[in-house]
C-alpha cells in the first residue's frame, strides 16, 4: 500500500540543516572562546590562528539555523492557509 505524504523529503532535509547549523555554530564558538581559558601553549596558539575559520563556522551555522527557521515559518504559514 503506498503511503500518501504531501512532501516526504522536505522535513528530513530541514532537520539536517538545523543539526548542521547547530554543530557549525558550536564549533565556531568553541574555537573563538577556548583561547581565553587556556594557558600559554602551542595549542592555544593554534586556536588563536583559527580565529577566521571559527568566525566563518559561526556565521555559517547561524545562517543554516536562520534558513531552517525561515523554511519552518513558510511551512507553517502554508499549512495555515490550507486549513
């Protein structure tokens, strides 16, 4: 028996986008904040040199989360119009 779903692939893709956004934002935050709590070491220098990619990861993660929120808002708006 075939199941009748209106949009089978949009929800998993949206959830994947949210998960990717959260992971990227967390990575960016950790890389930005970690050097402030570390003592002087080669690892701290490595984290400090990763500042630009860290900001990129943070912004990209926030963009993914924003896109997820926007798509969810559009889906809710479309669902309300169909009822």
